[in-house]
C-alpha cells in the first residue's frame, strides 16, 4: 500500500470513528453519549464483560499487565478505568499507587465499592476524569494502561497525546483494544457474533439496546493494527508494537515515551 493510500485509509477510519456514537438520534457530543451509555449499563457491566467474551477478557488483561513486569512501575495511571478491573490486575506489579480515571460516574461508583470490598482503597484511587484533559502534571506516571477505552475517545489523537504528556521519560503505555480478525473462518464467526448475537444478549441483560450495537460499530471504525501504530508514532511515541490476541479479536499495543 502506498503512503498516500495508507493515509487516505487512516483518515477515513478516523472520520468514521468520530461519527460512531451510541445514540444516533442524539445531537450531544460523543463524549457525553459514551458517559451516559456506561452509566446506564454500569450495574451489569462486569457480568456482561466476562460472559460475552467467555472470560477471555480476563486472560487478555493478565497478558497486558505481564508486559510491565520488568519495568516495575510504582505510579500507574489506568485511563478509562471503568469499574477498575484493569487497575486490580495491575496490583500484581506491586506499585505504590494506581489512579484510575473515567468519565462515567456510574462505573466509578461500582468500582469504588469493589475496591472497598476487596481492601484495595489504600493503593487504588478512582477519580472522575476526562482522558482528553487529564488532571495531572507532565511526567508523573511510570506506566499508563488502557483496556478497551481508546476506541471511545471523542478525539483519539488528543487522548493519546495526553497519555504521552503524563508519562515519565521512558515510561510505557500499554493499550488493550478490540480489533478486527482478518483470516477465515474467525473473521466470519467474529462478525456474526459481534453483529448478531452480542447486541441481542446485551439488550436483554443491560436494557440498553444502543450500548451493544455501538460496540461492534465502534470496533469496525477503529484504526487498529498498523493504523494505530501509525497514530502512536505520529504523536511521538517510541518503540510502538502490536500483538494480536486470540486470532486477532483484540490487540495489545505497547509504546514508550
């Protein structure tokens, strides 16, 4: 693929990502819609997350956190923390502090109850925060982690630039995100499950029909694989890598400052 063609494809994907929103008849910005969507499904989110992925999402998080073992980060930021599952997994790194930020108060409320019930409050702090305007000084965190969150950024580049800003020099970002399998038969099976089965189950359990139609639409529009690596490099990240997981259903990205 030529450079000009690659750029055209990326810009098209980026435009599509911005236009994919949970509530198509709502004129409010994507960020507000995403917050409202996660507020509405927060009570069932953990159950659906594990059930709809057959528990594979747990293994993905473990794999992502294992990539930081050699760095031994002491200060970790979990962007789009949701109910805090990724932050809890990061406890295995023995950090001094983990701060999770999210725009959904509904998700954070569930997460705070989880931290209190499991005795994690002294290390994990969950705050309301916008990924595109992080309330932290530059060079604060040894590592920044994001699980299934960058796809929901209203402005992808702005959110990633903020992550780079708050990372310490040589600090590492680890991003776990859904991607699109390219090989037969997983590509066809994935498409059928994501577009036909998952929205129906999600609607019945969460009572929000938009949330689980938004998921496959946002995954389809997201610039995954090489396109995402191109974004990271453009913004100034170094040593950007991509590792497909489970036949390409998700991808694990790492990069340093």
